[in-house]
C-alpha cells in the first residue's frame, strides 16, 4: 500500500510555483496577485482566507483581502466584484462562501469575470471543463487529479466509482475522469443517497473516490483488493482523547481499508492540503493568461 501524501505533493508544487514566480520577477513580468472578498466574521472563513494569504506569501504572490461587514447589500457586493473584474492589478479573485442569507451566492458567482474566476465556480468554467476545454478547475477535483498525475496512477479503462454528486466534488471529478486522455478515460459510476446497493458497486471499483461527508462510511468489505482509494471527506468528530476535544475523520475507515489498497489518501494529510495549491496554480494561469489568452 502506498500513501497518497498530500503534504509531500503540496510542498513540491509550492516549490514549483515559487520558482515560476522567481523567473517572472527576473524577467520583469507581472507578479501574480490574488484577491479575496470576505463578508462578515465567520471563524471558518477567516481561517481559510488567512491560509490563502499565507500561501500566497510563501510562493511570492501578492495578495489582498477585502473585508466587508455582513450588512453589505447584494448590490454593493456586486459593485465590489465589478471593481475587481475591471482592476488590471488583480489577476484572479475569490469570494469566500458562505455569504449572508440576503445575498444570492449564485448571483455573486455569476458576476465574477470567468477570466478571473480562479475558484472555478462560474458556470462558464464548469461548462468548459465538462467538454474538455481549457478552464479553471475548482480546487478539490483539481487536487484529486494532481494526486493521480503525480503518483502516475493508471486511469485508462479503469472503473472509477464516485460516492457523492455535489457540484463542488462528486460531479466535477466524475466528469473529469470520464474525459478523453490522461488522467481520464475511466468508466465512471456516480453514487448518491438514492443509489441502491452501494457496497456491490464499490466492490467493482478500481478507483474509489469518496465525497459523502459520512465519517468512516467505507469499510474494508466494500473495497476491492488493490483498489486506489481517495477519501475527500472531512468530518469533525467529538473525541475525549484529544486536547481540542475533537478529531478529524475521513469518509473511509482508514485502518481497515488501507491494507487492501494499492494507494490510499490519509485524512488529514491527503486531498485537503492540495486545494490551496490549486488556487495558486489557477492564479498563476490567470497572470499568464493561459486559459483565455
Ligand atoms: P455534500 O453534502 O454537498 O454532498 C454529499 C453527497 O453525498 C451528496 O451527493 C449526497 O447524496 C451523498 N450522500 C450523503 N450521504 C450518503 C449516504 N449515506 N449514501 C449515499 N450517498 C450519500 O458534500 P460535499 O461534496 O461538499 O463534501 C463531501 C465531503 O467532502 C464532506 O465531508 C466535506 O467536508 C468534504 N470536503 C473536503 C474538501 C477537501 O478539501 N478535502 C473540499 C470539499 C468537501 P444526495 O445528492 O442524494 O443528497
């Protein structure tokens, strides 16, 4: 069994991005500049945005955080988005979700210029990705693709079972893995809460991607010998054995599943660590105008 190590890959990718920034600097080019809009004071969102700023600094990007009170109106927020769309200093930006209830997340997502949509949530980017055109791909599916690539995992003709059909994980990754070329060419089955006989289906998976949000859902009897298992789930569970009073568990019962696998991701330390790197990668692409020219 080989561990798909998100820490090792993320460090490797950060170093590659930092090197590219150095090269850009030497050539007098534009330093990538990522902006983030943060509305309100949600603890989780503050942490995510803080981590994004830190990662930007580590690779030599510029970063800007625009903070607004949660009393901001939808119209005002859309105006701020428009300003970023038209600001040539900003290469890409994100709007940290969730937003206050009086603001439509869909409207906000659609207001972002697709050329600056480094989160890859704009319907244009999703559509382009779906038909295999160059597009900003959102962080989690992109992180999974990076893991498959970097560990040179064979995908051609493999049966890939994806547990979960959310717009941010299950749906995009099942689409990407069915596209022509590496790392695609899989035969993909997508399962969800209405799927019957999930264990029967997962037992036929060469590659099993699990994104349910159900702690330790996948057990050893559900996995084929030699399968590649990618656990996207992050579940915060109460624990009296840790100082913090809680622990993180994946959607896969790691201890019993790992011995059966050829490759498996740990939680934490797997896919999660790559998501921030995908955002940096997309920002670099935006600066270099790689997707839209
Ligand atoms: P969602 O809640 O949006 O989607 C969950 C999906 O799983 C749905 O399609 C749902 O089916 C299906 N599902 C839930 N329970 C069952 C069940 N018992 N049997 C069959 N299907 C089920 O979750 P996300 O996709 O946003 O996230 C999934 C997990 O991944 C979460 O733990 C989340 O924290 C984690 N995550 C991790 C990230 C990372 O960076 N590593 C990034 C994003 C998410 P239906 O559609 O029918 O309701």
